C-alpha cells in the first residue's frame, strides 16, 4: 500500500503546499557550506597509498648502449672474480 492511501486528504494537501514552497536557507549556512566545498580535502593515508603512480625513464640510444656495455663489463668482472 502507498502512503497516499493511508494519509487523510487534508494532510496530503498541507504536505503538497509545504513541498512546493520555496524556502531560502540562512546566509550563514550557505557561506559555511560554500567554504567547505571550496577548500581542498586532503586524502587519507589509505587513499594516498592507493593512488596510482608512474615512473618515467628517458634514455637516449647512446645512453642505452653505454648502459648495456657497462652491465656487460660488470658481469664479466664479477664472473672473473668468482672463479
């Protein structure tokens, strides 16, 4: 059953009048709400930890070749010292 079937017609008329009335909120309430909306909210620790991050490494081809040669020399030196 709906609420309108259980509510007397006189009360329904009053409810409709009240729901259609435009009521302005107090200015202090509007100012407080607007300042709370304008201020940035700091994320919680959990929200901060769950944010994705990216690491970008930019290498030139010459630097990549140098890095590969350096790693090869390091592996050879480690191999020679382990024998």
